[in-house]
């Protein structure tokens, strides 16, 4: 139930931000003569006297260069911006970055970043995350921004530099150099829904700077947010993350620096909130009942239409998840993740300006999930949808890079890269047959997967400064992916344990070039053009080899080509401008681009017969065909008055499907049962927009750094982020309405050491769904005509949609003390 207190406090914080600014500005005007320079703020973190935007250095191409001269579309979020705006994780980064959409619809373990409209629902993400240039496997949502120097979001295909899984873009979290800022800080915070934050950081080193180190401990999270009607408790949506990080940098000789980093992190999240829309709320393409009854007493339909929703899907108000069953059976409902990330970097600078860098990394990720996969209080398959599983991934990588003196007219770099990811023993199971208060023990089945991914690559870049105005560069990466999947799947069914072995392997070779040409029209204007290519490896749908599937059902899936999916390819053509105006107080960067995308991987849902005659339904990754994306991006910052900084970002992405035939679309739009493989026009999604890809997005931010008459420094910040309509599937029928999220933050610094902040996020409580997934209602089985060439009826389930809520209004206070 909503109480007046959150609204009251949110209104107070918002009012403070809008009222305090002019009052404080008036105080300053009253206490200072017009010809006198305003006093410095109480802490160096807040520079109210700044008149120019910072000159930013980036490493998006593996070399250090100015943001405004790098011929790439890059957004940079600095440590000061993170602190002033109270940014917490990648969700906050995406909200203020053009063409970057990030939605956590299924808790913090199903990351699907969408950059420039290049979306996917299943399979590996199209954009990847890196920490200090090291690829991050698994979810990154729980990774905080406490010890970050800056975040670089590089849009468009980045395969030439970063390699696999970056053909939509790359996000690189760059940490502080150990010992770069001697001292420490302690942060304490709390707010509604039991939210809390504790952070301890200390950095030190030798007086000559040859040795530096830092240590940090963080804990953040919140209590459960959503009431669960089925359990009778508020037990959905709680999160907790604890992390420890240590780093050391040592320069034993003048030319060599060695940096080592270690991170340990564990997250414990309750079951995410999600709810079925309900088959009774479907409003189009409704099932056509014949009145007949088929085997099992299930009704017979005259066509393959199983109901659908047309229009914006409403947000959920009630939730019913079987958390009580998990607890009674001795298993946690929700998600547990344990991460270990380690890296070692050797950086040697030759006297002639050349550099050699060796980067080694070793990471482990152990993830447990207890999930009610029918998203409701029903006991689908007698508890078979209430799954438990644990996976264990290990990866290590080695990057060797040599770069020339970048001040030369012709410069470059050359590198070798090796990456190895493997799966280790875990387990799986479900709560089949388990009923409260507990009538049987639930014993998981061990797994011993032999999955592995090995990536080998050689890459290079040549940069030619033709003259003072023209610069050209050519980059390229030749890579080979060796992907294998082997295991024995075990599934119980009807009291019998079935086993099915499989062994799959594939190699994918690719060459991904990038060519840029930039023209320095003036000191403040850089115009660039680029051509780049990107690839994402294909893979396998190992669920085709579920042990409980019938042989005929498995053969049917393989005959449809669902055993594996192909490599994706993208080609990007781009023209951009980077400019600083009004004595570097106004920055305007913009780009136009077209991306041609082949063999796009999306999902196809289908039901398949099991050995006992029942049906199992899941999603399979398949290749869409061809998509074209045309877009425009605008990114601006303006120091328009003393202490005031405004920002406005906008992006337009028209992600149009050119060629894709979908069986789900054929079932909806074809008059008679039709196979998508027939190429019938009614099965084509051509002309539609890719799902989960908003066409319009924008963000507006305003910051004021000032000083009260008593010398206290203060900062007020507010932003609003808009994201346009997103379609749920390629048919473009069901959609998620446009959303606007607004945040406010106000901080006071009595002195150099102390800062107190108040904040509210989603201040106006926008309740647009976070995400929606098309699914099936396991309790509503029907008989429909089979897809040719099969004849006769086939069993399936009515269509439903699983809807995830957005986070509600959150507010709180943080206290930070520096020492």
C-alpha cells in the first residue's frame, strides 16, 4: 500500500533542489561585491568557478587520446559525475547515455544491454562490459561505481579493438590508479525499503610515487520491495552485494610499472518480482474454440491462434511467486553469485616512446538460481517449473600489446590475444511433486558440462597524421572462436530418470576491420567518418538435447535447424562531429550512422513432445535474417553560467527488420496453418521494428555547484530520462509504453572532509513495466492444427506475457567523510 510519507519526503527533496538554488545564489550575490571573485568552495571536489569543460583523455582504441579528437562515438562518465549525480550501477550509466538501453527485468542476472537498437533476448549479449579493458563474463549489474575513475561507453561495432561480443558496442569501467590519491573515505547511507550503503576506501603509497595501493570494502542493498500474495509476505526484490577490492602499483625501475588487482564479490538477491498478465486479458488473435475436446480433456482450436495482447501492456499490481515452497524444501528462492576477478598488468615504456603492455586475467563466477519459471502461484508441471540450478564458469585471458610513439606522424600498435572460458561441475533440479509443508526431499542432480570457448586473435592499428588537419587510421582484428558443448543431460520424468549425451563443436573465423578519416576543421571542430565491421559468434541450443524429450520431438527440432545458430555480422557506416564552442564552455557531439545486420539472433518459442506424451516449451535462439538500423545521436554539455552545468542527450534509432520469417507470426497472421520456412508473406516480419529497441530516447540533466554565505559548499542535481516505446516481439503487437524517470540529489559540504547528501530516484513513481516477455500458460493446454508437413492436431499452451515492474520511488540520505 502506498503511504503519504514517501511522497512527502520526495516532494521535500525535490523542492529543496529547486528552491535552495536561487536562494543560495541570492545569498552569494548579497554578500559579495560585483567586482569580487567568489570564494572557493569548501572542498576541491566542487569547483563552482569553472568556466571551461574538462579536457578528457580516453583509451577506447587502446591508445591515449583526446575525447574530442578520437574518431569514435564515445560517452565518458567521470568520477566527479558519478559522485555528484549519485550513480550506482550500469542502469544509471545507461539512463544518461544516448543510444544505450539497459533493463533488468529478471533481477540482476540477465543482462541484455541494447546499444543503437541492436537488441537480443536470448544468447550472448550484443554488447560487452570490460573492467580496465578485461572482458567481464556474466552479469555486471551488481558491479558498483565506488572506485571508478571513468566509464567509457563506445557505441557501434568495436570488434576491431575489443573483439568478440562487441559488435553493438563496449562499456569499459576504468579504475583509479592505486595510490593516485592518498587518503581515504567512509560512506554511510540509508533509505526506504531498508536500502543501505556502506563503503570504506583507503589509498596510500610511497613518497616518491614508485609504490601505491588501495583497499576498499563495500556493502549495498535493500530489503524486499514487493508483496507476494501467495506467501503472504513482502519477499520479492531484495538485493545485497558485498565486495572487497585490493590493488597495488609498483614501479621497480623508471620505465616499468606493475599493477595487480584482486576483487571478491558476493551477491544475495531474493526472487525478482514478475507477474503473468493473464490469458483472460488477451485482446486480439483470440483462440477459436471448436467446442470439441481432445486427448487429456483439452479443448480443440480451429486455428493456431492462441491469444495475444495488442497495445501497451499494463504494469503489474499483484505478484504470486512460490517462494514458500523453495524455503520449505531447503532452497533459496532467488539468486546467489560469487565472483573472483584478478588481473596483473606489466607496462614498460621504452626510451624511444614505444610501449609494451602485458595484461593477464583470471576470473571465476559461481551462480545459483532458484526460480519460479511459470511466474505465478500455479504449480506448473506439479512443481517442475520451480527450478534450482548452479553453474560454475572460469575464464582466463592474456593480452600482449606493443605500441609505437603516438606523437609520430605515422604510429600504430600490434597485439596478440588469447581467451579461454570453461564450465565446471554444478547441479540442477526442480520441486516436482513437492507440496507444503514438505512431503519429500529435493535432491539436485549433478552436472559435469564440458562447454568451452577459446578465442585467439591478432590485431593491429596504423594511425597516419597526414597533415595538421587530416588524420587516417586503419584497424583490423583476425580472430578464431572455438566453441564446444558436451555433457550428459539427466531429466526425471514420471518416476524414470532419462539420460541423453551430446557433443557439439564449431569454429568461427572472422576478420573485422575499422577505417577512420578525421578532419580538424578548426581547433574546436573535428569531423570524422568511419567504416567498421563486427561479428558475434554463433552457438548451440543445447536444450534440443534435453533427456526427457521424445526422439521424434528432438528430430523435429533438429530438422527445423534449431540445434545451432549462425554467426552474426554487422557493418557500420558513420559520419560524426565533435565540437567545443563559447571558449570550451559548450560541447556538442553528434553522429549519423547506418548499420546493416545479417543473421541476427533472436528467439523462437516452441512446444515439443516429451517421452510421456506431455509437452515442454522453451525458447530457442535462431537467426532472424537481416536488419537495417539508421540512427542519429546528439550529446551536449554546457557551462552556461557560473556554477551551472546542463546536459542534453538524444538518440533516434530506426531498427527495421528487412528479412525474417517467424513461426509465431505465421500462427497469428496466416489464415491456414503455415510453416515459417514456406516463405509465406503472412509469416514475414519485414518492415517491423526490432523488439526491446526504443526508437527515441533522451536525457536532460542540470547541476549547480555553489557556496553558501557561511562558506559551505553545496551541489544540486536533477535529471529526467525518457525512453520511447519498446516492442515485446518482432510482430510489433504487444509493447511497453514510453517511460520517463526523474531523479534529484542535493549535497552539502561543511568542510573538505564531510559531505551529506539527500536523494530521490524515480521521484514521480513512473510505473511503466521494466520489461515484458512473451510466455505460455502451462495450465492452459489446447489442441491446435499442426504445422505442415505434419498432419493432425498438436498440443500447445495459450499465450501469456510475463511482466516485470520498474523500481518504485526510492529515497535516502548518504554521509561521506574523507580523511
